[in-house]
C-alpha cells in the first residue's frame, strides 16, 4: 500500500494493483437527501455500459435509516454510515479511501444522469492522459444550463458570483460573465479552471499526487481547491458536454438554506486565505465582499430564481 497524507494529516492508502479490477468508483455523500437517492442511483446504473464500477454511499444523516432500502433495492451499493454529519469533504474522503477504482466520480445525491453514459467520460480521459479532472454538462430540472465550470475566483468574485446582487440585477455584467464563463460554447469540450464537485470525475492518480479533499472545507469550495491544486501539479481540467446531468440545486441543503449559505461563505474566505497572499487592502476588499453578501443574504433569498438554492 502507498500511504498518502491529505491536508488534514490523514493517510490515504492507495492500493497498488487496482487498475485491472474496477474502472470507476462512485462516491456519493448523503445528508438528508434520501428522496433523491433512488433516482440518482437508478440513473448511474442505467447509463453505464461496459464499465466495472463500484458505488460507495456515505450517509451523514444518522437519524435516517437508509440501510434497509438500500440493501433491498441496490444491494451492490456499499454503505458507510456515520454517527453525525462530518461534512462533505471528510465523508467523501472516507469513500475514496475505501474505493479501488482507477477513476473516482464524486456525485451528489440530488443529481441524475440525463443523457450520455459514464463510459464516454472515461474514454475521454483515457484519450487525454494529461486530463486529471473532468466535469459534465449540468442542467436544472427544466433543462436550463447551469454554469458548472468556471474560472478560478479572484478578488472580485465575492461581488460577481452567481448568487451576488450584481449578477442578479445585471446578469450580463463583465465580471460575472468572465467568472461564470457565460460566453463559452457549452456544447463543445473545453479546458476550464474548475468544475463543480456535484459531478466530478478525477483520476485516482491525481489523488495520490496532490492528496484528497481538504477536510477544512466542511462543504463548498472543496472542488475549486481540488482543481486548483491539480492545475498547479500540471494536470488539466476539462468540461465534457456529451454527458448531461440534472442537478437539483439545493436538494441536499434545502432543509437549512441559511446555514448552508453561511458555510459557503466561510469556505470562500478559507479558500482565499489558503491560496492567495493579498496585501492588506486586497484582503480587506475580499473580506468586505463576503461580509456584504452575508448582510444581504435575506434579500438575495427572495430575488427571482433563488428560492433558497445554493450556487457558488
């Protein structure tokens, strides 16, 4: 076994000979999203052709007994049950450590594969060996495009992201268009900075090189952090539109949207603190932007199209 230490100091034991056994390990973290799980799992198996895959379901909802119906309907799913909600990053890492696939698919329970198949995504990675991470096209339940691939955040992102007042009031502003890649052709394969962790495919090899998810992100921004670390290590990140996935944004956070937004903003601040070394003025501007968004969260919540949904 090859031990790898993740950013929180925990070992990741990488099996030496797993490539011939499992093509793809799917890691799903559930927290009060039981109502979506069946559709998610059904779509996984319906859109797999010849891949040898394993599915690890990590349950962070200790009060919800899902073991019986999972074992009955999806006996092939391997279940990890936690006694408390330990956070998305830590739970995902649990699944990754147990898994043995050459590729790892991080998948939210509130997603459903709509078109294409998982093998196409793997084939793309096989044909492009410098690609370490890849994400599919994401749409909402009405088929509308979600901006699931973006440029890396900068000092203006706290003012211009998808849930900012600027983007809500002036959706065609240059800052938001640049960050959300609104002008990108989303029907073509494109190299991007990062893709959403709601459906993110990664080579196992990059986890061995750059470590697992940073568990200091309880939830949110761990995907941005992972892609940035991969880029710094020389890997490429791609958007792949020939696999289409429905994402019910907020499905896993609708029970407490305000807490989720607070966690998101805390993760945003930690991300900037971790990766950027701004001068005091820029640090103040970033912090001010995050505080400004927090102050106006109640107003953003009632703007058209939000309905308590969390969008980074």
